C-alpha cells in the first residue's frame, strides 16, 4: 500500500488528521504494510481496520464492517 492510499483509507475511516500525520511520519518506505498501520492505529486508540488486507494475503476471509472503524477511546 502506498502512503497516499494509506492516507485516503485513514481519512475515509475518520482517523484524525494529526494522527494520520504522526503515523505517516513513522513510515520510512514508499510502500506501507497494513500490519504496521494497524499497530500504529491501535497505539492511538483506534480499532484495527486494515487487518482484512493481510488476512486475505494469508488466504483467510474477514467480514469487516464499516461500523468497526469507530474509535475505541471516548472523546470528552
């Protein structure tokens, strides 16, 4: 996945811009592994939503619904 694709996917999934910037700043390669994105999102309190991409690479199916894109942490 390219950085541009990752940014679009995170924006679509309502990840805050400052969190997107922090995650992308950690990316040193042109292509980004979905597992890396999920790990970083989870550290910031988001649900893992890229996992369906690496589940498919392993031949497993995942039925991820858009409702699972919600943030875990409570915003006050």
